[in-house]
């Protein structure tokens, strides 16, 4: 193996290590964002469920007749 071939292989390896680290960073950021979004969805689901269970109670005076 000559000097030029060895240098080319070292450059390719350095490039691949850098690309691998960049991809790892992207995956890490995406995982954090997914976790935050899941927390937001859980909070929204909880709010919707609480709104459903509370319901709005109408009195006879507030209730509109069906023909309106």
C-alpha cells in the first residue's frame, strides 16, 4: 500500500466519522423534539378529556327549542 492510497483511505474514514457524528446529532435532536411533542399531545388529550367529562349543563331557560 503506497502513501497516496493510505492518505485517501484516511480522508474517507475521517469524512465517514464526521458524517456519522452529524447523523447522530440529528437523531438526538429529533428524539428530543419527539419527546416534547408527545408531552404536548398528552397534555392536549388530557385537556380534551377533561372538557368532555365536565360537559356543559344547560338549564331549561338556556336550552333552545329544537326548531331554532
